[in-house]
C-alpha cells in the first residue's frame, strides 16, 4: 500500500523537491502510526501477564519484571495483593525455592468496606526484611505489628531472588493490619515447609506451598541449606483469620499432622 502511495505521489508531484518532501512526510506518518499501535499492546500484555484474577476470589501474581517501584508502607508496590486480599501461598518452578516466581492471594475480608480500587487497601501496614525479620508480628512492637499478615513483595532484581548472599540481604515484604472486626488467631499458627525431610524442594508448575482455607501468610524465612550452602526459602507461616462480631461462625478445619514428615508441621510461638 505504501508503494502505491509513493507511486501516485511521483506521478502528481510537480518537482523533485516536492516528491522528496512528501516521501519523508509519509514515512514519518507511518512510523508514528506504528508506534501508536504497539504501545497499548505492550502495556496490556505486561499487566495481564502479572496479575491473573479469578471469580473465586483468588489472584495469582507473577514476580517476573515486577521489581523496583515504591517500597514504603503507605505506597502501592508492583507485586501486591488486591483490595481485601492476603497472601496465602508461594510458588517456584525449578530453582528449589531460591526465588519466588509467583504468589497466591486470597480474598479474606468480606466485611471490610471496599476501597473501590483506591489505595491504600489497608490503612496500617509495615515493611519487613526477610533476612532479619521472619514474621509480621514482633514482640518488640506489639501495638504496631499484632494482627498483621503479608500482602506484598519487593525486590530490586527482575524476580524475587533469595539465593545471593550480599545482593539479597535486603529483600522486603509488606505486612498489613487486619480490618476492623478481624484478628489473627496466633494459637492456630503452623509452618508450611518448602521441602521434605530429604531436602527435596516443592518447586513445581502448580502451587504446592500454601496455607489451608481460612489461613493467611504471617511470616516466611530465608535460610541456608546445609547441603549446598546456599540460601533458600525455608518455610512460610500460616495463621487463621478470625472475625469477632460473628460468634457462631465456624472456624476453618485444622490441618492434619502427617507423622514422620515435615509437611504441615504444626508449631505455636515464634521460635
């Protein structure tokens, strides 16, 4: 089509200078239209490749190329659960949980007033460093950290990496306070390991490391594997979400303990 336009211009142009000028104008117009077509496609692909929401109240978020951006508690992070959601699971494909490639968020607070997509989703949040702070809750600052759960991840690398000794020493995650009426039942907390007793990690294409129904992530740990002497995500902590005004509400089923396995190993406290 462009060649036909140029041929028509050549037949009707009065002088050589006019023909050259019009050719340049056509090429500039073509480049402009091409750039306008590609721009919205690129942006749309990135957004929908990062967030995948379902009508069940579940959202899967990929961490790839979600690095950078704000890192303070009152700003929205690139990798953050949506309004009323809390983190309940993590996934790694093939790297033995030396990184987190995606996270699982779950809508957990139906009685929370909606923000209609306006940030902040939760008014009270804090920032934690996974290398030195494995839990949202801290006994040194109870009033600020009690009843908090994980909502977001931050990293300066293109993916949430944990394996490097120096570069990943400061790897952040965000914890937010439960909405009014909700609380974290700390007597129900348990640890979900990322590996079995033979140090085989649960990396897979589907989610294997996640909390049971009614539970949310309230902590996670980055530790050295004694066999390869490298850092891995060791476990996530899961705690039940309770709701005070509804006394007749049934508690979620307590996960069963599998004898002889680290899977679903229950523990109370923060040791």
